[in-house]
């Protein structure tokens, strides 16, 4: 039977998935109807970012009761969990996705990123149903979306990428230290109380409760990093149309990860889209 804490966290995740689908629908409709309305596009991008901020805020409250269950959630598929990093996707994945959609030359990208999109299966904007805007006569306009990033924007994105990686490394090191501390405490408690079963169980529970607070803090830090990178990219660097195109791609990626994860349990993941997805993710990590 699912515990009450797990049920609440599961419901929080399900609500978020529904919100993502709703946001995706609105983003696609707006891109189709008002691709040149910068004010509308900007307000919509801010709205979508706000939804993510509300989600991680709700999750932070629930994490105080059972943070460890968020590391590898039982309500996510094993495929999703294989890419997890401290409760969600790595912030640098957002930047990798921008360059993957952009399909720019390898020499214009950070070296680790260039390797990740090298080869035949480069993800393009068309894979996410993002098309150039059309005039009333049906002729294509000059696209000012993700395919039209300026050199200044590229430099800002590269700097953001490197900053994201540095912060990720700091949190990853904290996770390593946390794991070592948990292991040391467990060994020490067992060595001192190996013949006192009941007392050992109580001491172990107390130790794990103390470490649970550390996990909560790490989850909150990781979520805040995800939010700050996303906000800077969408609201600080990209133009309104570019932001909407990028948000569409992130929503479709997350939703597809979840749906393809379900199919993986039945051995049906052999589509070209799936291989393109795993190629994009194979140098990045989720959770």
C-alpha cells in the first residue's frame, strides 16, 4: 500500500504533468496564432516559468516529510529514473537542448556539448513541430526563433552553460559527501551496537532522520538552480518567440520521457524518435 507521504508527492507530480500538458497546448496555440506578438509571447513565457516555480515550491514543502523518496520516485518510470539527478533534470540540459534545436556548427558550441550532438541524430526544431511563422499569403517570414540566435546571445548561453556545470559539480560533490557520511555513520553505529538489535534500529532511524534534512536542502538547492537557469535563459537571453519555441521543446521532451518510459516497460522503445532522444541525453543526467 502506498504511504500517505508518497501519495501526496505522487499527486504533486501528476498535477505537474497535467500543468505541463496544459502549458504545452497554450504555447503551441499561441505560436500558431500570434507568433509576432512579442508582448503576448513574453507574458506567456513568464506564466510558464511561474508554474514551474509553484511546482518546486509545493514539492519543497512535501520533501520535508519524505525527501529520500524524491531521489528515485516510484511514480516515475525506470527509464526516467536512469537519467535523474537530485530530483529532476540537470539544469545544463536546458542549454544542451537549445543548441540541439539550433543545430549550429560544432565550433560555435561548448566542447562537451559539441560531442553530445555530433553524428546523424541531431534534434531539430521540426522534431518538435516548431515551424517558421507564415504571412497571410502563406509565404514564410524570416524566422526570428531559435534558428536565428545572435552571436551575443550565443556567448551569453555559453557562459550560462559553464556556470550551470560549475554549480552542478558543487551539488554533486555534496551528494558524494552525504553518501560517505551516511555510510560512515551506519558502519559506526553497527560496530558499536551490533548485539543490541532494538537499540540499533532506533539509532539508525534517528541518524536517517538527521540525514533526511540534508537531502531536503540539496533538493531545494537543485530545484532553485534549475529555476534560475531556466529563468535566465527564457526571460534574460532568448527573445519572446525563441523563448516560446524553447519552452515547447522542453515540455515535449519531459512529457515524451514519461510516456516513452511507460512503453519501455513493455519493450516497445525502438522508434527513431526514441533513439534521437537518448542520443541527446546520453551525456546529460536527469532527476
